């Protein structure tokens, strides 16, 4: 369906390669105005389309949209000039506006929050596929120029619009209201058994509801960790909490087995793990504080974010398909990383404390006059200054 959307809204560019403007007595400004009006109408229609979709259901409204815009698209076969061109661009924008959020809403009926992103990724991949296939189609269809004295771009609009019309009509039959309402007069058995429908609804509902406690806990512990960092004036103390929070829970998770561990015990431990004190804000502030100068802060912020993203890439591959369902290997890796982090924070504490002590001793050996001369004449900047104290 998204393929059809892109096919019908982008074929105007392909038509323009076949003397489209000359045939209609237009120029580039007229063409640009038409595309501008299309985008404007597309945006204006977004909210009204969503309201209609909510009222009648996306299973009804999405096919209606497709049929409407396909008729408008194929009607461009009969364009006569600037006025009809601008009118069809506006109508096409109004008909296609809101289609994408409508489809996203419809897909959310079938997939959980963790399953939806990859489906949407494939959904948007069709955008690129439409560009590739559309180019091949246009190459063939535009060669019809002169057949029965008709321009090739007219055949392009007519045939591609007709293809979308077929997809739109089939969508009325292929889009049930939801996963538990797949039966129809032409599909008496539906797609799923009653038991499968019950499992599907309960699984989706439970997955979303059971994720709420860990999210709430994570928000609370984030604030507590940040306030604790300010109260004790220690960044290491606030950030190492995460490691001591996670370590016993990961060990417990590693010892679980399918036969002896109840589902609720497993859920409780996983909730506590995923509700960990998120110390990212503390570490960002820590890096900024110890950078001091604007130039150093800019670089350190970039490097910090690079390592965060690199860590996320590694983290995305900890739990592998060949390690399920208990992911013993993945949990061992997390335990090892947590222990390593504890020693890393301990080393950081000792490192900064040692540097501060040495700088303090050197600074205290200077007289007041020497200190003032240094402050007035030094070219050292940021954390390179002799009197700079690192936070830890």
C-alpha cells in the first residue's frame, strides 16, 4: 500500500521527462507550484484524515483513501492544462494526507511495542522499492508515446493509477478491523482460531501493561541517583550504584531455570533490572564538569556520545537467538561487564583523587604571589590549569 502511495505521488517527476510541461503549455514555475500545493494539501489533510480514521476505523478508511487517490491519479490521463494540473495535485494531496499515520495505527493493532519498529522499517523500505520499480515501469510506459496519438505520460498516469485502484479494492477484503475480527462472509473461518485470538490479545495487553512498573521505577531511580550525586558530591558513588544494583539481580537471573523458577519471580527480577538507576545524566554532567573549557566540552561530549552509541550496538547483540530462552551466555556477559565496570569506577576514583592530591600539594607549595602570577599569566586552559580540581 505504501508502495502504491509513493508510486502515485512520485510519477509526476517521471512524467516530466516526457514533454509533460510542453504538452500542457506550462513551465517549470507551474510544475513547482503544483508540487507545492500537493505538499500543502497533504499536510492540511493529516489531522482530518486521522479523525475520520478514528471514527470509521483504519480498516475502512485506508482502502477508501487508496481508491480515491487512485481515481484522481488515473484521471490525470485527461489533463488539459495548468488549471486541471493544479486541481489534481491539490486533490491528490487531500486524498493521500494522513495515510501514513493511519497505517501505523493499523499496524499497532497487530504488533507489540518491541515488534513494531522492524515492521515499520520494512514499511518504509517500500519507499525505496517504489522508486526503483517506478523507474522501470516509467521506462516502459513512456515508450507508448504516440500510440493512438496519445502522450506516454498519459499512459503512465492511467496504468499506474489503475494498478493502485486494484490494490485499494483488494484492501477492502484483506484488511480486517483487528486481529480478533478477521472473519467475514468471504472468509468464514477467519485467520486465527478463538484460542489464538485470546492468546494474541492477552499477550499484547500483558506485554504493554507489565512494562509499566519498570518504566515508573526507572524514572524514580533516575531522579534519586541524580539527587544523590549532588547531596554526597560524588559522581563515582552515584554511578557505581547501578553496578551494585544490577550485579545480584543478574546473578539471580543467571541461576534461574525453567522448571523451578516461577514466572512471577522471573518478572520481578527483570522488572528490577530494567528499572535500574539510569545514571546517564550524571555521567554527561560529570564529563562536562571535568572538561571545563568550551572546546574540550564539545569534544568530550562527542566522544562520550560515540561510546554510548557503540555500547548500544554491543548491547543489542548480547541476547542471541541461539541462547534463548534463558540466555545464559548473554547473562554471563552482562555479569562480566558489570564486574568490570565496578573496577573501572574504582580506578577512575583513584585516578582523579591522585591527580587532585598532587595538584593540591603543588599549588599549596606556591606563595600567594606566585599563585596570582600564575593566574594572570598562564596560557593553560580548562582542566590543564594547575588549580583545576577534577570532580569524582
